[in-house]
């Protein structure tokens, strides 16, 4: 009888299968924010209207490069002529000078880890 009660109690302590994807999603969100904080937060934030040394990255996916009002972009970024998507962000985060020569992302030279770039882009895409 004790074993049945103990096993029943243990079963209630286990997470339901439907809760597992949510826990996984939370971990992915946290790792994306951590990667963003480590590589980008010195100059950027993902809060609408909050420009720092760099422009805010709120809703960056789908935004025309260099078009955010109230931020003094370099002429190179203003004239870049593209809209940010995941592929463009990946290339830019890896090597800004290759994507937009003459940008103002100095001294940032790029992030070589494709895994970290993927996490950052997923984190930024959440603000759509």
C-alpha cells in the first residue's frame, strides 16, 4: 500500500508532457537573451523608442535598414536599401562591414558563432 501511494505521489510531481515544450521554449528564450546581452546589449536594447549608443532593435525584422526615426544612422546604413530579415541579420551580425561597408558599428567586428547568431536572431524576431 505504501508503494502505491509513493508511486502515485511521484507521478503527480512529474511534469505533464504538454508542459515540456513550454519549458524548452523558456530555455531557448533565455539563451537568446543571454546571447544578445553578451554580444549586443552594450549598444542596443530591444525596447521601442529606447535608443542607446546604437538604435533600438524593437521590431528590427521587417524594418528598412537605417529608417528608424530619431536615430542618427551613418549615411551608409541610410543608403543600404534593404529590409532586415533573418538571413540579412545573420550576415550582418557575423560581419557588419561586409553587409554595409562604412557602417558605424565600431569597434564591433562580428560574431563568429553561428549558434549564438541564431539565438540572437530568434530573440530579436520575438519583438515582431
